[in-house]
C-alpha cells in the first residue's frame, strides 16, 4: 500500500508537472502571438510615422526655400531671418544653419537669445575638435553686439575647458577680467560674473593646497600665498562695487578671511552699500515694469548723470540699449555722452558702429559716426566706406540724403589745403560735389519725387567755396546760374544771396547785373529788391546808372501793382459770384420748404395742437445752435424742419386746436418716443452735451441703444433722437450728460461701430458764436510715429492688421478708414509707440503681399488741406458762369413748381432771406420800400394766407 501510494504520488506529481508545462507552453505561445501582433502594429505605426515625418520634412523644406528666396529679394527682412534659423535648427541642417546665422549677423546685431543658441550649437559641434579658436572668434563677435552678462559668463566658462593647454589659465583670467570690466557693474547680474571668477580662483587654490602631513616647498608656499592674494583682491574689488545682495558677499568674505576684514575694505563696502541703496528704487522699478521699460531706464540714466560716475553711466546706457536697441534717440544720447565726456577712441567708435547697425534708417546716427571717425583720426578709406554704407541705409526722407551729403562734403573740405593751387584732395572735393548733385537728381528724386534740396544748399556751399578758397568766381557764377534755373529766380532772398557773394568776392559790374536780373524776375518781394538796387547805385553808380535803375524799378513796380490789382479784382469777382450762388441756393431751399409747409398744412383732417407740436423745448429755432462736425454734419435748415414743426413756434390767428379728448393719429413708429421726449422738461447745456450722427436710419429704438452705449461715460440727463415729420429716425441725435466731465469720455466713442456704420461723436457747439469751429481730430501734418497703409484687401479686419504689425513694435492704435456707410476703403493708420518702430515697420512691410494685394506702407504725412476746405473760406469755382440752382434735395425728375400761383412772390434782387425770415433792411433802403418793392413773407404770413382762404 505504501508502495502504491508513493507511485500515485509520483504519478500525480508527473501529471501536475505535465499540466504546468502545458500551461507554460500555452502562455508562451500566447506571449509570442501578442508580440507578433504588437510587432505588426508597430510596423504599421512606424510606417505611418515615417509618412507623416516625410510630409513634414517636405513642407519644412518648401518653407525654407521660400524664406531663402524672400531673403534674396529683401536681405533686410529681420523676421524672415529669424524664421529661417528656427526651421533649419528644427530640421538639423547645421551647415545651412551656420550660414544663415552668419548672413544675419553681417546685417543685424543679434539678440542675446540668438547668440546663446548659436554658441551652444557650435560648442557641441566642436567638442571633438582640438581647435577651439573658431568658438573663441564667435564669442568675440557676440560680446561686441550688446553688453550681455550671460554671454560673458558663457564665454568664461567655455574658456575654463581649455585651461589645460599652454597659457590656458592666463587666457581664462584675461577673459574674466574683461568680463568684470564690461558687466561687473551690472547691479543685478554682475554678481554672477564676480562669483564665477572667485570660484575659478578657489578651484586653482584647492590644487595648490599641500597634502596632509606634507611640508610644502618654499616655491609652493609662494604660489599658495599669491593665489590667496588673488582671492582677497577679488573680494575687495567686488565689495567696492554697488551690487544687489552685496551683504551676503561681505558675510562670505568675513567667514573666508582668516585675519578679518581690513578697515579700508569696510569703508569701501559701506560706501558701495550706500550707493546701492540709492539705486535700489530704480532697480525695483525696472523689475516690475513691462518691457521695454524706456521711461524707467530714462529716469535711471538721469539719476546716474547727476551722480557723475562715468563707469556707472556707461553701464546704465548699455543696459538701456540692450532692451531698447531700436530707439535712435537713446543711441544718440549715449554716443553724445561718450563723444563729449569719455572720449575713449575704441569705446566711442564701437558704440557709434553699433548704433548705425541697430538703427540704419536714422541719418543723425550716421552723421555723428562720420564726425567721430574724423575726430579720432580714422583713415580716409574708413570714413568713405562708412559714408557709402550710409547712402545704402534706406533713409525715409529726401532731406536726410541732403544732410548726410553735407556732412561728408564738410569732411572732404576740411582735408583740402587751399594754399596749393591744385591738389588731389581738392579734385576729390569737386568730384564729390558733382556726384552729390547727380545723386540728388537721379536716385533721390526717383525714390521720393523730390530732390530734398529745393534751395540748392549744396550748390550754394560749393559756389562759396569756389569763390572764397579757390578764387574761381567764374565757376561760382556758373553754379548760381544753375541754381536760378531750378525755380529759384522768383525768390528775392536767393538773388540777394547771390548779390552778397558778388559783393564779397566779385566786382560791381556783376553786382549790378545780378540786381537788374533780380528786379525783373522776383515776384515775392519786388519792392525790397528794387530798394537794394537803388541803394547800390547811390553808393556805386553814376547818374546814368541811377537813371536806368529808377526807370527799371518804376516800370517793374507799376507792372506788379497792375497784376496785383487784376488778381484782387478777379478774386473779388469770384467771391461775389460764389456769394450769389450761395444766396440762390438759400432762396431755393427756403422756397421749397415754404411749399412743403403749405402743402402739409392743406391736407384734410390734419390738425395739430400748437403747444404740443410746435414747442419742442430748448432745441428749437430760437435757441438751437447750428451743429457742425468735421465728418458729417447737418444744416440749420434741418434743425428748423425737425425741431419747430411746419409753421413755427406759435399757432397762426384763427387756428382752432382740437378738443381735449381728440387723439392725434400716430405718424410713425417713432412718434410715441418723440412725444415722450418733447414732454420732458430740459435746460440745454452745450458744455455737457455731444452731437451724434451717421447712425443708420433703420436703427430701432435709438434712445435705448444709445443710452446703453453711453452709460459707461457717465449719468445721462437726456438723449434726444431727431425724427422726420413722418416719424422716421433721421440718423442723428443729442446726448446730454449730468456732468460736463462725461463729454471727454463720450468723445472717445467716436467712430465706434453701431450696426455696421461708424458713429460720429462731436461736441455741441453754437456755430453762431463760433463760426470757425470745425472738428477734425486727426493730424494733417507728418506723424513720424504713425504709418499709413494702402492697398489692403477690403476683408482685412482690425485684428488681422494688428497681428500683422505687432512684430515691428508696440502698437498704440489701429484705425481702418471707412466710408460713412462703414464699408472699408482699403486704407489704414497704425500708430506705434515711437517713430523708430514706425520706421522699422515701413522698411519691413512696404510691398508685402496680403491676400493677393500688394500693400504700400509710408510714414503718415497727409497732404495739406486746401484753403477752400477751411471754415469760413469760399469755394472758388473754375468756371465763372453761375450754375443752375436746384432745390435743397437736388434735381428732381420734374422741375415743375408745386407751389400755388397765388403764393408766388417776387423777391427783391438785393434782399437776403435766411430760414424764411426777411433780412433787416439796410440803412437808406426806405426809398426802395416806398417805391413798391414787395416785402418778403415769413412762415406766419404764409399760414395766414392759407387759413384765410
């Protein structure tokens, strides 16, 4: 039994093992199937990923080619350079990436971020190369663009990796010394450079420490002592510089120094600590300010200028320029300080070079650069090369080219030794003058449509140089003949300038000829020129010369007086004709309104309550001002029609009002709200009111909508929409606030879109008291901080335009120009924070393709408004014939008069009727009235005639 049981147990064990083996094999087969399935799915997924990556690579390569093509057309497209570098780095094209970065660095100074990315990529690529000089050269270029502590720190740390080479430690120390000189005074980031320098020296000190139990040699003791002295010196130098958190550095020095801190070090530390506390407020303001922090940096610079420490002034300028590199005024301020105070050649010239690289479009920076080169004795070829670069910089005004040419010509003139009859420098000067005139005529006029030198200043200077230094009056006269042929012969001051030149370096004969020509040609101040000629003959001339001069001046002045009389007469005739046409239009409008009132009054069953229909509060015929605004206005006649009813303020004699219980039929959907407004008591206050116009005629419930719109401006006292006689909204209204202070907030809503139309908001002004008042809130002169864009697609929105422009600077306002209906014109104005950003936007955006439209971008410089558009001026017509006068609504389909013949009247030729009221008779006109001239009729007279019939 025991044997069998053991056998059974053995059998059971064998079965269990077999089952376990089968189960294990089954699990293994399942695992193998799952692995095969996963491998199959992995292959499919990898194929899909490969397809996606290949498509992305194709798209990126196409975009890279497009960017490269764009740069071949316009190499100065900064954003295009940045996008190309990002794509090439993403694709891992390091060779092409290096070339792209090199091209960009040749044209622009690179930001700290771009430099650090480039340096780190180059360091990774050259890790296996024994030659580190290429990276050193790249670092040297990087530290020249801007003063950046992080780049200097990266430079020093990279140099530590080569300290094992011969002279490596000395090279590291040299780089650290340059770093603390350049950025060691940086209040917030300078400390990191000082600490890295001390850590490096401490690392060297640890290698010089003797082993425990070993006595160092005398030479080792000297090395150890020297190294300790270096670290002591670094601590002392750092503690003498005002830096943030310098208390911690002082505590570290106390702990490190075995013999305590010397009194001189403590004194310097306390002095630096006091200076740091003075600057702390400025540093804190920079920490909380939004970039570019220009105002905060400006205050910091002013503070440092008062303190008078040149090193701190320089580092503050550098910090400012690092964040405001596109502000020409800041570069000009910095270079001016260096030119006048520090006068260190390398520092001054390098700063001028960086200035023109950052703001190449600013002529003043190039001009200062040329002067600095001459001041510090640069060779002639260098100055000439800089001048040629300036000509290709792309200035935004024609006058800039005149100024830069003048600066270069002044430099060439100072090189000439005029004691020699002929020299190479003199010939070069004359050649430059000739080239400048050709350049103005060809390049500048072709680009700007003007030479930029209408008074020919360059030729005047050339003529004076030839006369004064070269004694060559013949050449000077030739130049002045050329000046006069360019449209300057009509100006007296040009002739007198030439006369003074002849007076100083010429002879009396040519003086007399110049004055005789001036008398014949001058048209602006001929009396003055004639007086100069007569004075000259009194001093220089004979009797015969005097007689000739008197005869010529009298003849010329008589002719001038005749021309002036004819011009005055012509102007008076035109003004009279315009006045007559205006009078005819006014009469026609008055007659038409009279006809309309009579026709309205004769309609059967249409009776009005005088007090309810004719008295509309204070905005009426007697007290309402004639409103006027710059864009969109209504006339006083419209006020009369909509505010006073048909027949005036009082009911005519014989008119019987309807019984009290009689209800008047509504005249339209707006009749009820209009009557509600009429019943409100009101005391009009123009100072607390605004005039709203250009609203849609179909605007429903205008009072409620405008109340909601203007409630953010302040409490409203009354909103008065204006309706026609039929009850339809006329598109304008008055909004009166509780306080006049709300008006300024309401005016900010001007041009706000209301149901697809721009709403016009303007002040309420009594035009009877202010006839010249005209609202036009936009500038009509050049605005260097604003750009004008034309050629935009009509579908372009304000948000799209803002997105397009925000990469070029801080945008303060974007305004799309529209018609009164709200439809776009394809024009826009974009206002930037300063003129530098606007100039940069012009350079980068002009000629861009926007949805198939090529846009044109220029600095905003609206043309001068014509005199005829000014308030109070008459519009002069080219034709002198009076035009046909139509009614106030223009020419209709029929010109038949709808006024009954019984109401026709003859208007006196000299009478003026305004708003249906006869003008006051002038003194002395009683004879005419007595002679039977009919008296003009008023609205009440028409009503009497109508009702009596």
